[in-house]
């Protein structure tokens, strides 16, 4: 079973539709006030949870093997994108480890390199220019640290 975090967002909605077409069973985490039409139309069990509330994520993890993390509030919302992109990701990773999920897919953005940067090439150094970009880069660093600390031996 899949857990889709950020399933009601723009990219998340497309992932929901794709997995539904592949006959994949999924659950979708949503925040209070989210529009649930995309989940309902694609047979996704919706679970209200908050990435900033570690305990609210445990129910969502039951039976989950693969987690797709697409959650990230946009900078023009009232949400604290820095906390969601860092503390929220840390909470999700910790609960994923505790529940023994097999796979974790994290959607980030080329935006960590900064809009208007010269042609971005593999191995280029990130150059975030605003707080949103910095929060996405911080999230990537949290994820890389987690992966190095929790890598399977061999």
C-alpha cells in the first residue's frame, strides 16, 4: 500500500491518478480544509494528519510499504513552509522508519538552485535566493542525512 503525502496538491493529484490507473491501493494524507475531490474520484482513503504532529502520522502509516512525500506549502500561503519542509519531513521520516516502510520517494524542486541561475548542470552547487528555496534545500539535506544514517548494510 502507498501513502501519498501532499496528495491533494497539484503534483500529488497527478500521482494519485497515476497510481489509481495502475491499480495501486493508496491512502492520502491531507490537511484540515483540503479539497478531497481528487482522493474521492480515485478511490484513495483520505486520512487527516499534520506533518508537524508526529503522532497524527502513525495512523496513516498502517499497512504502508511506500511513501510518496509531495507535501510542501507554497511560499504565498499562510503555512509555515520552513517548518513543514524541515520538521515535517523529519517527523515523516521518523514515522516511516518506525513503521518499517520499504520505500520513501521525496519530491523536491530544482528551485534549490535558485530561479534565474545559469544553466543548471549535474553537480552544480545550490544557490537558494529566498527562504522558500532555503527550506527546500534544508529538507534535501535532512533526507540525505537520514538516508546515510539508515542505509541497509551491504
